[in-house]
């Protein structure tokens, strides 16, 4: 089976982890999640690695959970259960993590962007928390997303599922920068170059200090949110939303206009 996530470490201390599943918009399939988790662990254990870059092939950074796999998921299946470990590895990595987006992100993809320390996207990238439109709850990703977003924006975007621009993503705290496509590599290199100037131990300690600003325990948060998310994946409303998405129709709860 062909690899869906690639790992490259260079002599300048940057490890690049590339999502390479463009056929399904880099959706978080079971295989992709396993490989991403393992490559994050490899980068974490390599003393030569100073900075981790999350990259992608194809026009989409990550479309979120693979709904074809989740269509029959119960609350104890792999539909959502592995994802908190990936977000935790990114969030708690002792090495700074930079997300590099040459295209849009949705749902779980936005969760990974939020978990990264630095996030840079092209100006025409878009974002959305589409879960509610599928009868699901953006529960697991809320653990990493909510500390980044302005509260008013979080309420609006989580509840409406509306698509928003890279410019707005910068304004509400999801992104550090949005740049033209021909400047993306240079901007990411600018950040990785600055991050590599920091002492490795000092960077790790600074990241831990920054995490202390969160009042709740990360593991407890993920456990609670995983239970909530899995229940909706397995529930009637979530299964109807996933089926409607696959069948390219409106879910049954969408009002039908009589006009």
C-alpha cells in the first residue's frame, strides 16, 4: 500500500511531514492518521530536528475526517478515536510546529492548523467548521481551536459552519500570516529560520509555559470531547448527515422552501 504521509529531514534542522492523499483531499483516513502519528513521533525523537513543518500535496491541506470510513462508525471505532493523539502530539511537541497551507482546510484539518505553533496559508485558502451541517459536533478540534479564536468568532463559525477567508483567519487568531502563493515558501522559511535560532531546551520550556495559560487538562478535555464527538458520529443525526454528504443531497433536517 502506497504511503500517504511522507517524512523528510534536512541538515538545516527542519523535518517536513507531507500529507499526500490528494484523491480524497488529504482526508484523515485511518492509514493517514497512523502514518502522521508515527512521523510526528519520529520527528520528536530526532535530536537533529529543530522545527517540524506540516505540508501537503494537492489543492487541499486537509478536508477533515474521512467520512467514507466514518459512515458506519460506532462510538468505539477508529472514526474519531485516534485523532486526539495526533492533535496532542502537535500541541505538546517540544519542537515548534509550523503548518503550511497552499489550500483550504476543513473540520479536523483546521484542528491541526490550530494545534501548530505557527500557521501560514495562501491568501485564497478558505476554512470552515462544517460539522454542524453534517449533524456532528466540532468537539475534538475545539480543544486546540478555541484557545486560538476570538470568542465571538468561535460562536459564529462553529454554529453556522460558514466558510471564511484566510484574511479573516488571521484576524481571529487561527493563522499567523496569509501570503500570495508565490511567497508561501519564503514566508514559511522565514519562520523556520527564526525558530531555529532558539535554544532547543529553551523552546521546549517556553512552549510548556505557554500551554499553562490553559486552565483545563488536555487529556481530560480530549476524553470528554471524544465521547461527545463519537456519540454524534454514531447517532442517527450524524449518520443521516454523513449519508446526505455522500449522496450529495440536503440532510432531512434542512427546511424545504414551499416557494
